[in-house]
């Protein structure tokens, strides 16, 4: 008979470094497309006075003493009573949420800020440094990215207009470069690129023994496209910078043939290079629409594979990692997938984690981030 595994779930919540002693439950989520982590803690009484809703809040939790790690590090943003269980809900967000609330009140001219152009990493660091609550210690070396100097061909396309939030600015840069900026469980800010499915050694594996009731998967071709068409900045006389990539699949045929072409269309004014309307190279600097199209194609010319997996495991996992979902017999999925969402919850019933994953398509070389 295998040994009986007894787990004692631990959850420690601190507000301004003061340990709370009346916690009823806690849950949190980190998702790569959501930007910042969120957390909800239910307590008997509010630990802060009225007007103190920007207090620093951390949650350390795990199913064993050895897995008691920081699951959330951010700010208390809302306090509200709950009817059942009776108590006070503390709604919290990662500090990156402040980037969605701050915007310049004057137009920021790109050429004044970056007369020699800037990489996407430099632009993201600059946007973060503008947000008062985030401090000013970010640099290009803190982030992954393309490293291509931008803004030398059409600098006005890179101006930061007043009223545009720092988060919208970052999303604009991420859209052009195919990267995603997000904040991790411990408050670190990272950028990742996830296309197709990973071909590196998976960071971890989930099998039937790891999964709980409610695990579901899906495979669909409703979003499948056999061509990627990219449009960049418009040069007026020369038209927009253009790029395209064609593939083929068994039910749509070849994207090379206009009569069987199902294009995925993509546009960004931050793409400065590509082809002109006559399909001649523009020979410009900056992001190349042809390169972007080639990278988008394997993410759309595929069978889309997704899964949501509740699990008893309390590993230190998060978005950006790669998982071998070894559940071919149950979910018809047995391949590496990206973790795009990680949820955790501690209640009187114990610990549960839920993984949101996506994959399908051709394998892509990938270096996972720390979590």
C-alpha cells in the first residue's frame, strides 16, 4: 500500500508587514494577457482603516511547509463586505495595474526622448519609469525583446499622445513585436514571446494523477488561417509597409492560391519596414513586416489546443512556463503547451491550483522565464 500523503495547508497574509490572524480564504491569479496579478483575501475584520486601501499586501501559501512561498505581492485596492462567508473581502492587484491608471498630460515627442531611436525594451522601460508608483529603476536589460532600434524611419508614429495610459503604450509596443508584458506573483515584471508550441524540454508535466474533477480540453480549427498578412506604417506616397506569409493545411488548402487563402490580418504603425505596394523591398530600418508575418503564421495555421486543469499540486508555477500535458487518453492532448494562466486558492477545504494552457502548431524555440 502506498504511503498516505497528509498535507497541512498554510496561508500567511500580511498587510504592511503585519500578519493577519483571521483569514478565512485567499485566492489569486496571474495571467500573461491580464498584465498584473490579482488576489482576493477574505478576513473577519478589515485590517486597515478607511482611506488606507493602497496598503502593501502579501500572501505566502502552500500545501506543505516546504512549498510555503510568496503567491502574491501587491497592493490592497478595494475593501468590501461579503455576505457569505461573513467577513471583509480585500481585493488586491499587482503594482503594474498603476500603469493602466497613469497617462501623460502632454504629448511626448519620440525624437525629443530618443533622437537615436530606441529598442522595444527601452520603450517599455521608459513607459514603466514614468509611472510614479513603480519607481524609476527599470532599464532595457530587465526585459526580453527584439533588440531592434525603432523610430528612425517614421519617428512620429512612436509619439506618446497625452491621455494614453502607460499600459496602453506598452501594449502597443508588445503588439508590434509579438511580446507580452506581465507581472509575476512576486511583483517582478517580465516580457515573454509565445508562438506555436514550445519545442524545448518542458518545465514540468501534468498527467491524470495530477488532475482533479473539472479538467477540460479543446481542439478546434475555427480560428485556423493559412496566411498571415501584416500592414505597418503608411508612408503615403509609398503606401504602407507590407508583409505576408503563406502556409497550407488539409482542409483550407494553400495560402499561396488567392482562391483558397484564409488570411489572418495584423497591423501596427510601429512596423517600419517590409514591402511596398509593388512587393519591392522598402529597405528601411526597424521592424520588418515580412519577419512579423512569418512569425505569426505558425500561430494561426494550426489546430488550436487549449486546456483548463485544476490540480492538487502546489508547485511554484506561473505564466510563460511550458508544460507537457500528458493526457492523451482523457483529454486527447499529449503535447507541450504554454502556461498562460495560473490560479491558486486556499480555503477550509484545502489547496487547489488551476492551469490555463494553450498550444498547437509548429514547435518554437523558447527560453522560459523564472517564476
